[in-house]
C-alpha cells in the first residue's frame, strides 16, 4: 500500500512541473512537438529511475549524520551532508554521460533521435529536485526510492506530453497576437496546474471522527428542589 500511495502521489499530487514548477526550461523548450516531448520524457524517466536510488544509497551510507557508522564506531560522528549537492550533481552528470555513451555505442539510430535531448537532462533541475526531495522526505528504503524516482519521472513525462499535445493544437487556433508563443503556454500551464490541484484529495482520507457518547447527568433531589424554587422565583 505504501508503494501504491507513493506512486500516485508523486505523479498527480506532487507533480514536478505542476506542483513545484521544476524542469520548466526543458518543459517549455522541448514541448513544441509530441515526438520530441516523448523522447525527452522517456529519457527523464530512465535517468531518474537510476539516479534517485543511487543518491539514496550515497545519502544513507555516506553523507548523512552517522552514515559512516558501518566503517566503525570512530566514524559514527562524521556528518558529510554538506556534500549532498555536489555528490548528487556528480551522480546525475555521470549517469547522463554513461547513458549517452551506451546508447551511441549499441543503438546509433536511437542516439540520433535522443542525442539532442540527453545532454539537457544533466541541467534539468527536476532530476536534482527528485534526489533532494527523496532526502528531505526521508524515504526509508531503496525500493521506495526507486518507486519515487520512476513515478516522479512519469509525472514529468505526462506534463510535457500534455503541453506538447496542446501546443500542437494551439498552432491552428486563433490565438490573440499578444499571447502567441510562450504567453499562451504559460496560461495553459497555469490552468493545468490548477487542474492537478484537484488530485490533492485523492489520498487525504482519514478515519471518521468519533461522535462523543451522550453523558448522563445525575441530579440529586435537593438540586431538583433548588431548581424548581429558582424557576418559581423567576416566574
């Protein structure tokens, strides 16, 4: 259940584009055609599925306070969390370069279609944001980190695919000259973000509040007489 909740929450509720507005540069630059959007979105899913679990391992066993306890008790007090940014960025850049080399070596046709987009992933802040959110939310296991990386990538993929489809249709629409280009794109993105906010109630259900039981007040005979006398006085 925890994996399912994290999966849908990362895609719809905490969407990288519509909830935190990360990766907007690539989102706006490569969303003019559906084909290019699909290529970049698939590459983002692949890179996030690898880098988020790798950075989880780095954070758990190397960077955070007390992570080096496995080396011995004398290393338990070391805190290397100040290296998180540079280590996460190095992991992302390394994986992007490795993926680019492997694809170019074994599938030149795929490299020709994705080679333009692969370098953009290294500077996509949504990739780094996924690792930093994983760290700040204290994801407990490697499996959950992998789940979070894949689902966050899918959320970003759906966002860029949706805006690319809309932009292809808008091209044939009668848009006012002042709003053509990025103007109408920003408006559509804002409306889509408002629409995704409606998913916020998907996983917020909780137990119903218990209705307090009726309490019985016991009144003695003397108190009943006092109440009756006071009522007569008031009348």
